[in-house]
C-alpha cells in the first residue's frame, strides 16, 4: 500500500475514503474534553492490517503509524507491501539517510529523517524494526 501519497490528504478525499472502505475503518472524533488547549483530531485504525491514521483539526492526514511488529491490538503490517524502505538497524537507516543527504535526528533505538515534507520515524526494539511513523512536517 502506498502511504506517502496519502499524507496531508483531506479525510473526505477519494484516496482516503477508498482506504477506509477497503479496510472497513471507522473514524473517531477526539476533542479537548479537559479544556487543555489541545487541538481536535480524527483517528482511524485497521488493527488487523497493522496501521493507523491521525487527521488534524483541518481533517488532513497528519500521522500514519505502521506496525512492523505486532503491538497491543495491532497485527503486523505486511512490510513488503508498503512504499517505504525497511532498515535492519538504526545504523543502516543512518547510512541511507546520510547517503541521500537527509536531515536526520537520532536517539536510543530510533532514527528519523525529513524527506519531501514528511518525517519518517523508524523505531527499533530489541534490535529489530518495530514501527514506522510518518508525520507531516509542520513547517
């Protein structure tokens, strides 16, 4: 599945609606119940297919979680079917990002790079890729 072209798309776009329909995904509206000043958002997930969407207050796709390894109620996504490279380690990802001269940030067990307006965050657990998170660059 191609997730990158979905980034920043409106919730009510044909592309997003098709994904929601194919994967039988419901959309949940989350609002600031505690009056803390947080923006409203919309969430939709396909636990059986291993991914989750978060839409911002403007109903645009802002974040995608891709579960490479099962976690909680989420099954593992079919990693071979996604439009992102799979790295065996933080070092492999860093090498690829540096080769492509990408802006990167790194911490213990994770690395992320900004590519074409989307942050790609790779999380490793026990030395294995566990999750990829796509986040729209707010700038």
